[in-house]
């Protein structure tokens, strides 16, 4: 196949890549999207002769067919028809189900991600749907451990929420690529550790705190003390210009100027960098690039939005016409 690719513009073995957004258990919609993209069901799962699917993570939680979605994505990744990066939901599931190392044998088991009502709620649908298949769930957890937090090709990058070049360089110095080991997973349970910062930044982006006493109640009823921000807005002056989530900021706060302390926490992604694809942000409406070199593929599928893909062929500026989607059937 190599000679066919000469001059195709991409340096890998594939003629193109289809980057797919947060599935969250919408397996039936994912099948429709894959058909639309020209993938067919073979003996080892869905495949395309000349293209590879890249999942931005968050396959699990919330939706009606989480087990089926995992079976489908796992089969594709195992066969080489797809690759994936971990979303915050997969990493959280891993931490929720992994005991903290070094606990006294007689003490009750403590998990890396505490079993608070809120954390348990996030994983509830997944654990429910796997209640009769504990061995299968454990096998998926073992598989999550081998998946990377980010992927990079000569022409593009994929990460669940935020490409932070400095933290990624630090991760690479330790592991060579986006994968991690048991020690890293354990370290994510230590607040302020390198591993905790890398996990949080790459899979959940940059959250800034609201002023003391202010909260946002998001559309799913969760009360939040932090808000999600853009990582590609170096010129933002006010919090409103930095905001990147569907829920608005409290009255009066949005117009305030970004404090020097918060400015220091901002991550930026230069307009001259290679394209990066993310999920995570619950976008609504008609899919389009969020910057000329940044594609967000999360259009709230599980909230009856769209499951979105971008057909990438090596271009340096994203083309709004290359988004493809399937609607979730209510
Ligand atoms: Mn998500």
C-alpha cells in the first residue's frame, strides 16, 4: 500500500483518519456514524480499507449502550482499525476501581478515586450495565491501562481535553509516549503531583475557580465552583472571553478582567501549530472548527445532540466541510 500513498500528504500508513468524538454509550449512533464514514463490519469488527478511526475518549458513562460501545471500540483498536486516547471518564473509572497501594491489610480498602456519592454517580450507568459481566469489565480496565493520554503524528495531534505542550514534554521524558504505568496511576491520587496535574490537564483541560461563594448549577444539575476555559485564546481579557462551556458565568463576574494569577494558569495553542483534535466540552449546534487548527468533536451526543467525526487528510487548516455526524435518536 506504501507506493499508493506517495504524495498523498500524510506520512503514516493510512490515507486518512476519522477522528470521532465522545461516544458515552451511544453505540447505535456510533454504528450509524461509522457506516456514514464508509466503515464496514468484518470478522474482527468495523474497519475501513484506507482510513483509521481515532477516538478522543469518553466511550463510557451516561448512555444506554456502554458495554456495546466498548465492545465495538475495543474490537477496532485490537484489529488496528482504530486507536483511542483516554477521556476523563475512562481514567476516572480506572482510578475509581483501583485500590490505593500501601494500605494496611486490615484497613478498609481505599480507592485512588474516592467513592463519594458524586464520583459513584459518574460511573453508575457503566457499573450497572456491567453488573452481570464483572470479568469483562475488569478486562476493559486492564485495557484502559494500556491506552495513551495523547497521540501525535507528524501532521496532527489528539488529546481528550487540552494539549499542554510543557506537561506532555514532561510525560514523554518519563514514558516516551502517551502511555503510563501503575506508578503513574497511583501518583494521580497524590494532589499536586506531576501525574495528577498531567491527568487533570490533558483529560479535563483548564478549570478556573469562581470567586468565593459563587457557584454555577449546570444543566445536568451539578453545582460547580470552577468553570472550563479555552486553551487557545491568548488575547482573552475578561473571564467571559475565556469561558468554554454551555453554562454562563454568574452575573457581573464574566466582565471582570482576568487576574494575573489566573493568566499564569492559562494554556495557549499557537495558530501555527499542527491541528489538534479534542472532545470533552459539550458543544451544541452545527459542528465547525473552534480555531483554524483546533477541532472539538464533542457535540453532546448523549444529550440527544450529534456524534461527530472529522475526516482528516493532512491539511494544516481545518475545513468546516469535513465534519460528519449522526444524530442521536431520542
Ligand atoms: Mn465527555
